[in-house]
C-alpha cells in the first residue's frame, strides 16, 4: 500500500514556493522569487536538487562562469612580463 502524500503547499525550497499539487503524482506547481510559475517533481525539491526555476539557474551559471573567466585573466595579467 502506498504512503499518503505529504502536503507541501506553502513550503519554501531555495527560491521556490510551492503553490499546489499538479495531478496525482509527486509534481508541484511552484513560483520562483523572480515571479515565474512552473512545475517540478517534489523529490528534487526535497533533496535539494531543485532550488530555483530554469531561467534563474541559467543566469546564475552564466554569472559564475564570467567570474571565473575574470579571475583567470586577472591572474594571467599579474604574471605577464
């Protein structure tokens, strides 16, 4: 017999706030702090894998890559003749 599903409505996971269950599976409608609404599996939120919407995730990835490049070039400039 399956376990009863927990009600995650109103809980916060990273930048996501759970709005409601989506269907009968473990999918949830969520709202990101940026205002976008989407859905995500509950398991990913509970284990910490899903913390924000996909556009925010891509934006953070681009920022980190730019910071790494900048640091690398500054380091190269220090050692240039």
